[in-house]
C-alpha cells in the first residue's frame, strides 16, 4: 500500500517509474518531477489504463476514490476511459452549439462579404445586446419567448430600430444553425409583429436650392484642415456614402479618365461602382494630391496616414460651419442630389444607378449594371455646373437639363 509520505518524497529518475498502490492504482513519477495517478484495467479482453489526476492536486485518498468509482463502472461491463472520452466530446459539442459559438461562426462566414463597418456593428450587436443573456445557451433550446425578452430589453431603452436590426441578425444566426444541423427551427419567425414598429426618420439634408447655395458658400469658407475642406467640397459632387468617401484610395482614381472606381468590398451592396468625375471634382483631387498622394488614403486620419479620416470628421466640420445634425449630415449630400436631380428632370434609373441603390428586380439589375454610363457622365457634369451656379447665385442662367 502506498502512503502519502512516500508519494510526496518520491524523486524523479532518468526514466519514468511507478509507485504501486492496491487494486491496480499506481503513481507514475516522470523525469520532469511530475507525478500522475494511473489505474490499469482490462475491458473486452484488452489491457487499458485510466488517468486519475496529477499529484498533489489529486491526493492519494482522492485517487483511491476515483479508482473505486472506475472499478464499479468496469463491473457493469462498461469502459470508464471510453465514457470519459464521450463525455468530453459531448461537452465540446455543447460548447460549439451555444448561441455565442454559432453566432461567431456565422460572422466569420460574412467577414468577406460585409463592409468592415457593417461587420463591426454586427459583432457589437451580439456582444452587447444578445450574448450576455443567451450566448451560453444551446441554440436548439432557445425559444421565441426567450428571444422576445432579449429584444424587449433593447426596446425598453427606446431603441426600436436597434431591436429590429438585432432580430434580423438573430434570425440569420438561426438559419445558419439550421443549415449546419445545430437547430431544427427558427423561433425568430414567431416574433413577427411582436415588436413595436421602428421609427423611420429621414436623414437630415439641405435640399432647398437657396439653402444649398448657402451651404456651398459656407464650405468654401471652411478654415479647418485642408484634407477635411477637400472632402467637404467633394461630397456634393460625388454624393457617395460617407464611408465610401473617407475610405477613398488614390489607387481607385483615374483622374485622366475622370473616374473613381470603388471596389465591391467597399460598397454597401457589394457591387463595384464607378463614379464619373466632373471637372470640378478632378480639380479638387488634383489640388489634394501633392499633400496626400504619396499615401494610401486620399483623406487620411490626422493621427496616422495608415487609417482614413474619422467617421465623425465631416459631420463635425458641418457643425463648425453652423449646420446642426437636424439640418445637414454627411449622408445628407446624397438626399440633396437625389431630390434636386429628380426635380431637375433626370431619369430616375440614372439617378438611382449613380446612388448605387439596389435594384429589386434582379434581371433588371443585371441589365442596368453597365447601362446609363454616358447619361451618368452627362448628369454629373451638369450637376457640378448647377452647384457652381447655386454657390455663385447664378442658377437662373443654368439650363436645368440639357436636351441634347
């Protein structure tokens, strides 16, 4: 019989050796000094051994108790090592089947297709609004009432839009779980109509021609950073999404051809987009090039050229110019262009294509993808001239739309 004193005083040797106890229990002493409890047994005619822990974390008394429990399993004709392995596998499987684990998997499948900002928002949705409450739960056990309680918590803060976006994200995770065999149904489908409708609020934008002229004159007088001033001046001329503008790279521009080719991964709809550049836009970029042309981004961060300007830069500049968030935002240049161009008589298809809006009819979208470029070039040049006229107060002498 082994004693605790003998186990404690056992010294390492050049090779592993055993200190035996009763009923096939022994302590294996390794050359490193580590000491492992083992048990020898036979099952189905095969000699096996079972690990029972590390000494002194597992004491002699604990090791004997584990041995006795294993012997009871063996007497029933079962294999304790196989059962332990199965239990570990089940624990691993359970961990892989939690909502948090599957949400993480789904996010990784979307990394290549979602814009970086959208991906970050999706991560934040799960980490802040969902996983603290149901992340550790097996996804197959989560039901509609449980999900509703998570969403109602968001809704109670007055964040109705966030609650609805969160519901959509959760539904995407459940559909992924069904496709990968970890869930049988999507309880999100049972929540239809359970949340208060989202509050739809139009983005603030200046659209009145006189006020547009005021805005353009204010931008011309901007006294801040030169790169910010150039971004402000370019915004109404290209009317892309703010994220697309601030992530603009010099490699995407062909100033001689007067084109800005935005790659698909930067676009909200994941389709490459071409922006025809009016002479006024080309002039702004040529003026900026000596300052930032040696770097990747046209509008780099003030702190490091390795990152684009902050998403708050344009809005902060508008505030400095006296336009509050209820009057004008960086995104508002899109609404400004859309409103005025439609009122000026340009074809809706041409405007929508230049705005890079999704075409709901997929066949029509495939046809229109390469269409309207000549008309878009014409429209962008006329739009730039119109903006000049508004800024200069001579809009009445500019033809609203050339019929040529």
